[in-house]
């Protein structure tokens, strides 16, 4: 009788031990997984990638609209050349913004260069339409520039939120 | 261990297993997002290069505008 009780007690404590070991490794595993997820999660940079995509889209829309207006002879060759001279630095700065995001290390605050470049691109796009005479073509392009400014404000909001 | 304790333990284990599987899904999704981000940045760089070349006489103008979309 005593021997049977011992078997029963030993078997219960063996199961309890196994369960404790299993629980221990399960908790350790879970902690590691959650830590891994936190390390990999890089919300600010991901938002910047989306911002860079939208910035490209808005700059491309400016370029395409101007090209369409030029081909429709709503802009003269001189205006097209002058616009072009201002557009290329805008596109180059957009490309630089993209390059800064590429070099942005994971889980680091947003690089200061990003703020500088985005501010710069905003000023450059403001200058784009100033040389055009008042009219439908200028209004159309100004609308596209305004859309680009909306995107730029969105990227700047990354800094207001602490960058990451 | 009493049956009640075993039941309670099993409930805890069940909860932990659920969280563990959620963490695995989150990690896989984040890793996929990171890979997609890098590819997207490379694609944008190429698109900028093409547009700059088009306006500086480095490449002929394409009739189709190159757009990217991000899901």
C-alpha cells in the first residue's frame, strides 16, 4: 500500500517537474520572440519608405504634368527649359532623400539630413511655378506642387513623433 | 498536483502557446516588410535616375510615365 502511494506521489511530482520545465522553456522562448519582434519592428523607417514613395509619385506627377502642358503647347520652349533647370535639382534632392533613408540604420532616430533635404525640397518645389505666367497651366502645376507639399509635411511629421 | 492545478497550468500553457504563435507571425511579417522596404528604395532610386537622365538629355523621353504603387 505504502509502495503504491509512493509510485503515485513520484509519478505526480515527475509530471509536475516536466510541466515546470516545459513552462520555463515556453516562457523563455516567448520572451525571445517578443524581444526579436521589438528589435525588428522599425516603424519610423518604414513610414519614411512610404513617404519617399509618395514623394516620388508627387514629383513624377509634377514632371508629367509639365511635359503634357509643353507638348500641348501651353508652355513655350523657354518656359519648358527654365522649368527643367529647376526641376532637375528637385528630382536630385528627392533621390538624395531616398538615399538617406537607405542609409538609415534600423531602430535609430530619423537622420538629421532627412529633415534638411525635405526642407530643401519644399523650398525648391515652391520655386518651380514662380517663373510661370498666371493661367491654367500654372494653376494645374501649382496644384501638383501643393500635393507634393502635403507629402513633405507627412515626412516632416516623422520628426515631430521622435523619428522612430 | 491536484486536477485543478493541472487544469490551471494547461490554461496557462495554452495562453503562452497562442502568444508564441502570434509573435512568430509578427516577426515573419516584419521581416517581410523590411525586405520589401529595401526593394522599394532600390526601385525608387532607379526611377529617379531614369527621370533625371530624361531631363538632362541622358536618356530618351518615354511616353509612359513610370509610377510605383505601395501596398
